[in-house]
């Protein structure tokens, strides 16, 4: 998995270095600490990977232009999809430009899961992870290994970045 992440980083760094900025809309239902943490974390991870991606957070209802890449931030539930977010997703014709990010409330999982489009994911690809947020850990400041939870979070952020690059090239 570590080699995969390093290879993915190198590939994405090269791909984004020679491309124009990619604008991605992040749809969310309400201002919460978890939503703010997710948005900030993605921005930080994209900057660390030198990805030329501009995230545009917007609370629903939102105006989505045709062909626009959209991350739907589903938080605050232990399972399922927020009804208002589901209504917004149903209004968007091109589901291939949407990625559902489900941050599961109360989950203590140390891994993330990717899900292909299906009726359960509103017909869009999805990635799920726990809602536990933490930094890299004190030891990492002195050259130590980052916390396992931080590594998991970084891996799903790389998955999102890879999805953006793949969807962008399909535009």
C-alpha cells in the first residue's frame, strides 16, 4: 500500500504540474466542525501534493454547471446519505462527475472504503471513512511515523485526488 501511495503521488504530481487549475465544487449540507475539518484537510493534502486543484465549498442549495466536478460531503450520519444532499445529487445529470464522500459518524474504522456507483450511492462513485480527525502526531515532528489514523486520512485524500485527475481528463 505504501508503494502504491508513493507511485500515485509521483503520477499525480507530474499530471497536475503540466495542467491548468482544476476547479472542484464541494457540496455540503451545513456548517459543522467535521465539514470544516474535511474541507481543510483536503486543501492541505492537495497543497502537499502540489496539485493544482481549487476547492470551492458551497452549502446546498447550489448551482452546479454542466460538466463541473463535484464532491458531495456527507457527514453527521452513521450510515446512509443526507436527504437534502441526495435531492441535490438527483438534480445533476452527469453522475460521472460526482464523488460522494461519506464521513461516518461514530465510526472507529482505521481504513477507508471505495464503492462503485450503485443505487445505494445515488448512482455515483463513493468513498467512506471514519469521522475521527487527528493530525500526524507529535512523533512525526521529530522524524517519526505519522499516526495510523492520519495515514488513513491521507490515503483517502489521495484517492479523491486521483478521482479528480481521472474525471478531469475525461472532460
